[in-house]
């Protein structure tokens, strides 16, 4: 094996034509995605808080009903 390795010659990729409408659309979608993620994070925080409140109230009601049934 004294022959050197050959380099594979491939044609250079053609640079895509920049479509300004598509670039604008992608930027708008990315901005909307960021906005929606922020909104979702805020709503999930509220939802967690509400879920914890419901759980606490349910436990309290169960405890009070058990205490009233004993008396």
C-alpha cells in the first residue's frame, strides 16, 4: 500500500437564495415562540399554586369531616 489516499472531490454546495419574506416569517415565529414560552411559564406557575391550594383544602376538608364524624 504505497499509493497515497485520494481526496474525494465533491462539488461545493450551492448557497441558497435568501428569501426576505421567509426570513421575516422565521423571525416573527421565533419572537412568538419566545413570547408563548414566557406566557406558558407564567401560567404553569399559577397552575401549580392553584393545584397546591386545592390539595390543601381537600386535605383540610377530609380532616374536618373525619373529626366531625367522631364527635
